């Protein structure tokens, strides 16, 4: 077992300040605090080689979990083991087994070339010269940054810096890698290259990876398991196919008509119709068993210029759940 948590919790005391000068004077003598749970009792078991997507809206507790997993913060309750260690103790052996990549925070020194940072990390992780050169050469080639190693980090683009961050995190070949929004701010091409590298690295090294991201494309491309957090509690734990079926086995139908149609037509009712382009386009959510029947009825009544169908993509499922969290109570049981 690479990660094992039982009833893991994290709560924070939040200071409430009264407004104005009078409030400031009162707070000198008496301070009021409230307790907020960033993570409610949370259970998780992760095995070697799993690629887990940790999803949820802002404030759901994802980053708090990542910080506890890596030992940056200490849990308020429960138990946690990562690679056989208590992360909060920050033992040297533990730090050699993990890596944390944060898309919004750099571990590289901006005013020196990335290569200088890598040389410092070589000494920190006690890598011999053969190991260091072999790993650096392989990753620099895969990420196409060989010619950028001697350039000051502050002179690199965001995508180039993110590639250097990955190299810095993987030089010591960790057993588990925590990726906190690794593609945030990157353009589409840079995102695709980063995903391809992570998949290749994961497959070659059988490394356990835990990813948080607001880009559902990251999750679909990389993760074989999803854990969903809402208000600090785990609401779902399963594979992507199971996640997509939270709303039922339905598909999206999209029709583009030659002219405007009547949105009140009963043929559209009951399928959550979304009209656009002055009622000349509609999207419907249709159960699989009614797919042929509904499609045929619409094609018989209207002239259709374009028509296609797709399964409920993970992004639409996620958006629906965030807009209607009550769905979780009726459609999902926590595993």
C-alpha cells in the first residue's frame, strides 16, 4: 500500500475581526475564532502504479490533502501512512520517496539556470554522477529542453519552466508523485506535451501519481481512478466509467436544423433541451435505450443539417455535480 489514510482530518482556526477602529481595539483584548474543517474524516487506499485524479471545486480540500500527504501540514486527526512513513515527521527516507509538483509554486531558483538547481538537487538526494546524468539526459530529451538547461529560469516561458519543475521533481525517481494543478496556465500544446510525458513516465516506472486539476482533459487523459471531494468530504471513489454514469447511462444529442424549430414541441420535452442559434440548434440528454427512437422522431419532423451524438463527457458530469451537489446524495454512495 503506497497511501493509506483513516479518518484523516484537517481543521483550521479562523480569526474573525470586527470592523473599524472600535473593532480593532476590542480584538486587542478578546479575539473570536471559528473552526473550519478543510478535510472531514477521509479514507483512502492507493496501490503502486495507480494514477488517481483528486477532483473538487475550489475550497473542497484538495490542496489541504496534498499538503498532508507530503508532510507540509500536520493532520488534526486520524492516521496517515505514505510509503510506510508518517509524512508529518518528514524523515529523510520519506522525502526521497515522494515528489510534489505545484503548478502555482516554483521550487527552482529564478536567478540561476535550471542546471544549477539540478546540481544542487543531485547533492541533496545523494545521486551519483552516472545516475544524475542518465536521468537528466533522458528527461531533458523527452521534454525537448536540452538547449534550455543553461538559461536562467526567469528567462523561460511558463511551459518551459513547468518542464524544468518536472525534471527537478523526478531526478530522484520517487515512488509517489503528487501533482497539484501541473498544467495551470499552459497553452493547449504545452498541456498535451506535459500529459504525454507524464503518461510515458508513469508507464515506464509504474509510479503512483495523485493529480489535482480543474482541466478535465488532464483527468481523462491521465487518470484511471477518480476521487471526488465536496466540502472536505469524499463523495465518490471509482473509475472514470463509473464517474461518467453518476447521472445515468445517457448520451448527448445535438441537432442543427435548417431553420428555427418550436421549442415547445413535445418531442423535446423530458430531455433537458438547450436551444441556441435562435432555436435552430438544440442539445438533448437522452437515455441510451431511447436514443434511436428520439433521433428518428426528430429526423422525421424536421430538416436536419447536422447531427451527432456523444456520451456524457466527464467535464459535463463534473459541471452538473458542482451546480447540483444534491445529486451526490441520491446517485452516489461513497466507497
